[in-house]
C-alpha cells in the first residue's frame, strides 16, 4: 500500500478539514493537524448552551482523529468569533483577516518532521513561504472558485447587494485577494471540490496539471426515499448563511407565483433585513432559523424538494445531504453539485428566476419527484467521505 509523505494539515475552521486530516491519519502519514477549536470528546450536555450553539461546538469533536496529533489553538478562533459577532461588516472582515494571519504565523513556525504541507485558503501564505524555504511540498485546499470569478460574478450579478454579505465583503477586499493569489502561486497542487471550481482556475490561467478534484461527501443516506404523496408542495432551502450569495432573493421571487399551492421552508442564519422579508412574505414562507443536526435531519424528511439557487460557491454540502435523503434538487450551474439536469433534479442558469419557478411547478408531479428522488439517493450513496479521503491521498501521492 502506498503511503503519502509525512504531512501537516492546517485550517482554523472545521469545514471539511477534519476529513482531510483523517485521510492522512488513516494512511499513517499525519504529523500534525493544526486547527482552531477542537474537543477530544464534546460533553453530551454541552454546558447548557443554546441548542444551535451547542450543536456548532459539538461539530468540533472527531473521535477518529488521533488527539495527540491535533494542535488546537481555540483561543484564536474564539476571539475572532467574538469580534465577528459584535463588529459591523468592515470590522468583522478585518477580524477574520487578523485571525487567519495570526493562525498562519503560528503554523509557519512549526513545520518540523514533515515533507508535505496541506493548507487551506486565506490561512496558508506564511506557512507556504516557510515550507518553500525548507524545501517542502505544498497543497492548497480551495473550497471556492478562483478570485477572478468572485469579482466578476459579484460585480455583474449583485452589485447593490455586496454590502449585505460578509462573505462577499471578505472575498472582495484587496488584501484578501492578494493573499489568495500568493497562496495559489506558492502551491504545488490546488485541491478543489468540483469541476466548475477547477474550470474557474483554468480560465484564470492556472495550469490544469496544478489542479485536482476531490468531491465532498456526506455522512449517511436514508434507507429509502421519503414517501411522495399528493398535496401542497414543500420546498426546502438550507444554507450556512442565507442571503444574496445563496440566491435567497431569487428563491423568494421565484416562489411568489406558487405561494397558494406550495410552501417554502428556509433554514440558516440570515441578516435582519432578510428575516423581515421572509417573515413578511406570508404564511407560505416559513423561516426556521438555524437548526441543530437532529432538527435538520427531521426537516429533510418533511419536505418534497430541495432548492439552492446559489450565485457562486465551490460545492454545497447541503445539496449532498438533501440527495442523501432522496430529495430531488434544483440548483444552479454555479453550485458545484453532482447533479445532472433532468436526472437527480434540475440545473438552471444562475439568476434565472423564471426557470426556477417553472422547475418548481414541474416538480408538483409526484411521479417525477419519486423518479428524481430515487436517482438523487443513488448519487448520494456514491458521494461518500471515504471516496473524498481516497481522492485526497491520491493527490498527495504525487509527492511521494
């Protein structure tokens, strides 16, 4: 069995970095996993925190990872989260930058015993510079499209909405863009989650030989698709941050003509003005707010279809989870999702509100939902974290 070279993985956030670190740990090549908050075992009672917050903290535990090889700098992340919560958008962006740079500086000082550094976007420039001085190889994990695509899409598709999105404000800041460009230049290999993401780098002039695709996975699939019955169509959309980047404004507009015969359920945090828009849209729109894991699992079983009309993202885990529950999905061509148009659901052009409405109307047919739901479930079974970890190791084998 081939083994990747001794590797350090670093990412202050959880995202999919736990699975990345586990990929190397399973092969016996993980030297250290540097991250933010991490619990060797999260207590069942969660210290009495509110459920959504406790659920978020609980995700910072991974018993499969060797705790002795995890270097947790939780204080840095906690400080960043505190500032993000109470500062205005500009200050929040600055706090994220400061947090990332400080974390990067800490990791860069501890690269002994490794031959490969697997870093994540906006937290790896100093680490990669130190790695190059030491003659080490580098993999950059890029979960989103190239910065050029961000700038082009945001300027063209939502110029008046950029200030309402923390993610957009962060990605458009010139210092963040420079840092990402430097990381891309320093990387020996760039790992992305989808072909749409890969193609955005190629359009920006990055060699295809420098890119590898490792699609994300899901933890589980249901035993069978949910029962499809006649009645009021229930549409679900779940996002880490509802708003312009997730196409929530397009979703509300597209749902309008169907409000008498369908329901739209929205899950995830949202800015106050968007919450007001959702709650004032009438009884057919239900804003559920952020949900814990168990409540979200239940919600997936109570709806008929899933929709995420994103304007830009690398690959959505929420779409994969919906497919794992046997739900037909409606996504855009910028979601990076493993959906074939007309098979597991529908793929529409980003921003096409009329197409979104038309696909919802077509999915009122129970038989069509059942057929697409079965295909979505079959595809969901293929999108495993086991396959993702194998793809990560395959990429690392280039440096053996």
